[in-house]
């Protein structure tokens, strides 16, 4: 466990310490700031870089804040309590994952947009016998990410006898997303159908270029 501590500077002859865990994080992550019980955490002001983070929780000895949406950088995390102020280094990390959004219409997949995400990457998120395999490659054609999802054209609802589930096929354009590692060299996504008609072997369904803005 890595904890970074800093002295709180003031005109008071007796300085005290704060600690931060973890000492780095991505936007949306939670950070625990511990301060001495003799101080008033509920009235303390916290800044990360030039942003005031959302305070999720505070008690007599700690403050939990959410890392604000800042670009990757080495920033300062500061705590101000009256005339006392502490400032320490805090590393803003790149988003660990990114959510890519697509539309699927008549077996044609189109890329829509990307958004930052800190969800864990799960390679296989399918439980159906009708699924899609995706393969993301870079400009040289090298495969850098693969995974599986349920076919977004199908969803399950309770059957009329309430003893199981029935599959319903969606018509028209359907929007879906995949959560993948935030790799800057993503260029193209291919989607393969895997179901009974393909003998459960990947069959190319569609491909689309990716224009994700990953910094």
C-alpha cells in the first residue's frame, strides 16, 4: 500500500500531517484523504489541480473525494482548513478503459462515439448461444483487443408461462456498446457472428473504422 503524506503548513508552531490513498487516480476514481481528528474535515476545502472535486463523504478524520475530469498530468492535491493548508503531488492517470458506442442495422455496424470509462475490462460478456465476437486492430492490421458480447438484436423477456425466458428480436437500428482498454492505436473494429447458423464459428458480420479520442 503506497501512502503519500504531507505536512500541513501554517503559522502554528505544531504542524500536522495528512495522507492520501491512493496517490494517483483516473477521473471518476475515489480518493481517501486522512487528516488528524483534531481538525474539522467537514469544513475543509479540497482542490485537485485547478478543480474542486466532488466530496463523496467526510467524517472526523477523513474526506473521500472523486477525481475531477482532468487530463493526465501531475497535479497538486491541496487541503485548506482555515489558516492551515497542505499541498502534495497527485498523479492524474489516463482513463483505464473506454466505452465505444456503435449502431447495428441489418448486419451493418457503424461507429458512433467514445466516452471515458473506468469499468473493468471483461473479455467475455456473453451468456447466449447467439453472440458477437469483436476484434479491434491498429493501422497495421494487428489485432490488439478481442472480446464477446450477446447479439444486441436479441433480448430475453419472461415467457408467458413464467417458467423461463423467451427471446425477442429487435427490428431496425439498435445501439450498443463495448468496454475496452483505452489504447491510442485503435483503428478498426470487426464484428463476427457466432450462432447455430455459423456452426458456432466466427463469421464476419461487419467492420467499421474507429475515431476514438483517447488522450
